[in-house]
């Protein structure tokens, strides 16, 4: 969004004018996404076709006839109360968060309540605090530091602070847990800034271990390729087999192959460059595979898998480096390594995740997190009790 557009939006908010909210078509939604520098892939119309277990709709904010904001809403029904839904906007909506957010969110709440929502859950794509890789490494080495939030931020975003404050004042309830991971999307992430940086500069920003692993993969003859249409089904099946192996080794529940088939079909249909599968082979053996998603100037490392055998050839590092370079060459501002926990305690088993990602250079980032607005308090309390019982 340009400076003049943001100024215009602040102008109508200051004048007490609220943009109107109404449903828009997938085509209108996609056209709006393409005007933005960055929108989460979870807020694209294609994502509705991935999350088939949810009812979905695209909503637009209008300043007169002009579409000035958009959001994908996923509706989750309440058990035994199917006429009510939780209206969820993951990492969205795509609106101007720098202005009067009440002018944007009040008409959203009115529309959703009128159409059966008992609550809204959203995750503003707005940061609050950033920590450099050097700060994170120093924090891990310091026995007196247990969490990222124990460290002063390298940069604090006043917009993020203001958004959190305004949401709380308006009755929204924070949902992000202390460890950064909950039922929704993570509040803490790790990102590599790409804008204006050469490949050599990106490599120099990595730690010695990462640079050594990338060089070792090349020396060992690891070849990274991008899955192509003629072999798409075969390549995706190979990825999934390795992903299931990774899940068994690392003790997490894998998604079924059908999920990834749907994800690739939906996102590729929206934009042929939206999603890519990277495959690292060593002498004919698949040793690592990763999935990258890109919308505008933002690229995400979405899924990864690696073999237990031949780990010494560093296929995972080779895949990451290929994705980072491709994201940079596509003009991306950010390569997003997705979620981390905020722990810096060397004894915490989760600290390995942030140690792996901090080796890329980059920065740790805290977002505003996810927030709920109860629209029908009795139904919301019943839903909250149900979710708490299910989590036990």
C-alpha cells in the first residue's frame, strides 16, 4: 500500500467514516492481494480451498466504490450448535493497521455477528519487537536469560504496540500462549531480510556452521531441483514419504498426502509461482525436501523433511540455501522461517529450533499475536470450555 493510500485511509477514519464490509468474489479478493507488497498466504482466496473442513468467505472493506481492504474468513462451527461459528482470519485481515483500527474492525464485527459468528479470532500481521541474531546468541549463552522477552529489543514497532493496546481497550482477548505456540499460528517467528542484499552478503550473515554445511553439500554433490509438472505427483509422493519418515523420527503427527495434493493444486491454480517443492538428491537418493510458498515480496519456508541416513551430506542446508536464493532473485523482502518458541534456556528441548534458525543470520520477531472478540459471550464461554477440555 502506498503512502498516499495510507494517508487516505487515515483521513476517512479521522473523519469518522467507516469503510463498509461486504462479501467479495475470489477474483476480487485475488486482484486486491496482487496490489499489496505482502499478504500472508493464509489470507489468499486459494487457502479457502485448502482448508476444506471450514466454511469460508472473502470479505472486502469499501471506501465508497473502492476496495481498500480484504480478508479470508474461515468459519468453524460450534459442536452441537452448528448455527454459530468462530470466524477466524489467520494472519489477517489485509487492512491498514496504522490507522484507527476501530474504524476497520467494528464493521467486520457487525457483519460477522449478523451472519452467525459467536466470536472473531484474528492475527494482525503487525510486529511488536525484533531481536538480532547476535542478541539471540548472546541470550542463549547467558544463564540469566530464559526468554527472548528478557532481552531488550533491537527495534520496537510503535504500530504493533498501538494495535495491541487498542485491541485490548476494545474488548479483544489475547490468545497467544507464553511458549509462542497454541492452537493457532505462532506469535514468534524467525525471518531473514533479503531486500538490497547480495548472495555473498546473505552468506556472510550466516554463522560458520551454516556456511560450512552449504559448502559441504555442494562438495558432496548434493543436487537441489524444483519439482516440475511432468513429475509433480511422483515428486510430491517422494516428499511425503520422506516427511512421514521425519515425523516418526521427530515424534510429530504428519499430515496426509491428500492435504499436500490439495495445497499444491489450490495454490498453483491461483498463481503458478505461489508454491514450489525443492528436492535434494545425493547420488540418486532423496536426502531432503522442502516446500516454499510466496505471495508478493514475502516467501515462507512451509514444510521440510530429511532422511536419517546421509545426514552428513547436509541436504537440508542445501534446500534452504536454494530457497533463500530463489526468494531473493524473485525480489522478495523477507524469507520467513516461520515459528519459533521464545525460550533461550539452553536446557529447554525447544531451544534447538531457534539455534538452527539463528545460524542463518536474520532476526527473531514477535508479532501482535492472535486475539478473540466474543460476540455472543455465553456461546463463546461454552466453546472455550470445550477447547480447554479437549486440550487436556
